[in-house]
C-alpha cells in the first residue's frame, strides 16, 4: 500500500513530529511505501491570495 503522511508543524521536537516519525517507520517496516509531505517545510499557505486566482471567471449555477 502507498501511504501519504501529511504534517504541518514548525517544531522538530513536537509531538506531531514524533508521531509522524513513528508512523512512517512502522508503516515502512511493514512493507508499505511511505510518502511524506510537510506543509510547514514547504511554506504552504492555507489561504489563497488574490494573485493566485485565474483571470477567467466561471459562472456557477446554484440549485433552487
């Protein structure tokens, strides 16, 4: 099985980081393919900025 482990925490000594490490090691030792994605390390922002929107507008029809 391919497993994606996603974290987003600035502290390398945090509980989140420790749980992520145990999870990755346990799954890899069990033969799974483990992919890690650290949103904090990627400087990922949870909110879209205006310049990230395209120039095209889409008309959304709502149900009554």
